């Protein structure tokens, strides 16, 4: 079975414009993510960018990137366009690694790929234990509620994805990585955006609301996603200290 890794990226993020090209240790955030994904060694890695500046930066740092349209509503749409442009054959799974988690654990990328292949799953993602109670109420941190407790060797179904909650039963910190079977990806992008998806800014709700199951694996670590200036400064400090 073969996996293709695609990292969607754009400069026009509302909360932190220009985010992918912000530097940590002299290298852009998007190039850090590319290098992590490449180090997992599960398949070819491509950045699907909305902006030529991102393509140029990734290539300058030794990565592969292609330019996609500017009018995509979600990262999933951008990924599907990139997959169509590449027209690669014999791909079973497409992994979507979010471009704003430069500390994503390489073992977690490998683990999700392994679980997808072992179970021949149609759609999978990862989540981590919540250690800080403040995270439940933090809207910038996406949570997933699973149908059963999340354990290392399990791959339970997601029940819901949410931004804030008072419920703490089977609630975990959702990690920005998805893996789809090719046919599942085609089905998702053929569906209209759902009302819940738009309100919550969570595109995975479109799948759940159309009876497409999402399996959730337990991640070893909980990387910081960069959404704000504060997130960027915090992760920059951590990575530069290392």
C-alpha cells in the first residue's frame, strides 16, 4: 500500500497573516513541517500552496511544492486539487499534514499511517490526552470526543469535534493530521460544506454529518498549532532552545 503526503499551505490566515513563512532557527514554519513529514519516510511529500512565495521557500529548502488555486474553501479541497495535478498512480492513502505544527512527532505520522494500513481504514486522524484543564475551554484548541476511551492499541470512531466543552468524558486534543483513502477523499470534496462545519470552522464535521466514519489514534505528544502571535513566540522559544 502506498501513501502520498500533502501539506496544504496559504499566506492569508486571518489570525496570523504570513504564518507559513515565519522563521524558527532561520527556517520557515512550512519547511520545518515538510522536513518532519519527509523524515517519517512513509511516502512522497508535497506542499500544496496558494502562494508562489511558499512554493519558492519550500523548494529553496530542498522540498517539493506545487501551486494551487486561491479560491479553495478548505485545506481538503486544496489537497484534492494537488492530488489531481500530480496524477500519481497506485496511491491508496493521502495524508494531510497541517502546515502550522512544526513540532509534530515523526512517530505519530508513522503511527497513523500504520493504523490506516493495518485496518484498511477509510478516514483516520490523531488525538492526544489533555493535561491542562484550561484546554477544554480554549476555542483555539480543537477537541475530539471518541465513542470509546482512546488507548495506544485502539482506533475508535470519533463521535464529534468541538472547539470548547465542559464535558471531559472521552474528550481529547485533536492533532492536525488526517489520512484518507483516495475514494473517501473524493467523496468528501463532492459534498457541500455543512452549516456546523462553517460555524465551527471544522471541516471534519462535513464527513461525520454525511455518515463518513473517522477513526482516531492516540498520539504520543500534543504539538502546539500556530494560530496566533503568542503561539508562534512560544513554539519559537521551545524549538530554538532545543
